């Protein structure tokens, strides 16, 4: 296994999907697994923020994780097979149009950044699937060199001739038996089309969003994606970045798969998220990048479930050194339930290190602006209390004072210290009158 598959595998594991449908406990299994996945913090070191890794069609790395079904796999994934996507006959509505298929297979690939390996030679290219979906003609093309499989996607208008097809993604290094999902937004909006190409017999579902009920329960919108012969396709209505495919093989859900966005879908997914309210005028205290990191996390997690939800900026600012900052955003859903999303970024010698996480949704009741909040991340705290609070005292489990943090309009961020863990926060007025006290929330459980 060479060094071009690690990002495929890492993306696959980070994008693990909700649990397989079961007649008795589907809802509970899906909710539990969904919570566990979204609470994993995304920590990235690089020139950009974490959100950049989630989208796009950049070439992928491999080598740190074994290929699914290969001989060096110590514990094969559930439902694996040694069959390769490359060896399966072409599928889709255009499977019988040999002239069209040969012409599309001969189209050149733009494979910038594919080093250290050369892209597969044109004579190894073959169309794995081609058809018309949502006003598009879509083709998934495979190639191989030295036994290593790669692929890319081409699109054009419905009914397009080969010369009208253009490359819609970068070139991916692929796991030979791993399903591939493709997301595109042909109309330039948030809705679009999802295509999944697996092995014959695979079945596909997709997650389009997660709603939150008034009692704080998450309900994942998971439904079958129509298809046959291991390929499924359909339209979605939610944000492109939140759409996820779930593939089952031999009756068991696969642990990993690959998903790629078209260039236009990637651009839309990375576009700034609007609609944030700022009642305490905190917006100038944090960079747009960190604010957007948090907002994108919410969109990616809840998708169409955020329709009608109101986001509010609850805390923002540098955490002390000037090279790190923290942002806390809350959402109120249509149901009245609320959820918190927290993000932290730090400028390092290698670029920007970023983390983002969510807390469990809370039942409808106390408005976000009136909640007492102390949310930790990466050794820092984001605080939101009474608007008249001027200082926050950080207390250990025994109630002893660890340190104090200044507040602006009752909110603030700062280092929690390297000593005993902070267990509670006390909010004080300018004259040191105690206004309120709250325990520190738990994240990443």
C-alpha cells in the first residue's frame, strides 16, 4: 500500500455514517452513533481551516491505513470483498453506448498535484458508470497504474456528447472495493444530486439532515437512495456539505467509504454562512475564519434540520496570546430546542490549528441569551452569563479560586490554566457582587 490512500481512509473514517437500519432500534442506534461522530473534534494543522479538508476534490494520500480487503488488513471491515470496482462491467443508462463510453474514457484527466505517482495512462481508463440525473449527464471514470486504482468524475448537460463532458473533480486515489459517492449542485444552489457507485449487490441510503425536537432529541433524516446493481442516485434538498451516503454490503453497513464534491459543490459548501445574530456586539473580537468554522460545523451536522433555526454569537475573542481565539455560537431550532457549537483556532509556525465541536442539544425552555454557559475546548473556556457581569471566577471541584477572567457584556474567553480542572464558573458584577454560578459543560463525550 503506497502513501496516496491515507486521506481517503481518514476522510472515510471521519465521515463514518449512522448505524444500519434495523426494524426495532433504528432510531436510537442512529441517534447514538450520530452524536458520537459529531462530537469528535476536527483538529487540523495547515494553511487553511478545518472546513477546507471536508470539501473539495484534492488528490488524496494513502499508506497509514490498510486497503480494505487487502492482505495486510489485520481486521477486515465488515462486509468486505476482494472484488474491484475496476473489474465490474460498466453500469448505468449509457452502458450499451460503446462509442460514447470509449470517447469519454479517452478524455484527458487534469491531475495536478497527483505526485509522487504519475496519473494512470489513458489506455487504462474505463467508464464505470454513466447516466443522466437531475439535468446532468454524469460519468465516473476509472484508471489504474501498477495495480493502483484512481478515478475522477465528468459532467455535462443531460444528453451531452463526449466533447461536452468536463472534468468535475480532481483525481482520487481509490480503495479498490470501496464505494464512491459524488455530490454536485447543478443549479448553483444548496440542493443537488448524489451518486453512489459501489459493487453489485450494495444498497445505499442517504442522510439529508438532522432535526431536533422540543425535548432535545435528534431525529436523523435517513432514507433509501433509489438504484440497482450497486449504483444509486437521487436529488437532495439540504446543504450539499451535510449530505452523506450510507452503503451496506452483504447485509452489513460498511465502516468506510469515499465521498467527493464537484468543484462547484465544493465552492458552495465553503461559501460563508450568513444569518448570525450578534446581540452583545462581539463580532469584531474574532476573525471571520473562526466564526465561519463554527457556523460550517453546524451546517455540516444538521443540514436541512437547521431550516428556521436562529444562530446567535454568545462568546468570541482571543484566548490570551493573541495568536489563538475562541468562538461560541448557539442555535435555537424551530422546536425551541437549543444547541451550542464551539471552535478554537491558533496560528502556529506550520499554519493554523483548528478545533470545532458541538454539545448535546437542550430541550426548549431558557432562551440562549439567558443561559449560563461555560464551555471548554483545548484548555480554554468560552463564557456567557448575565450581561452586567464584569468578571468570571474559575473554581476547582472544591470551590477554590483558580483564576479570574475579564468579561465584555457578560461574555468572555480565556485560558483555563494548566493546574486543576475548572469545575464551575462564578459571574461577578463590577462591585464583586455574585450574580450567578454554573458548572462547566462537557464536550467531546
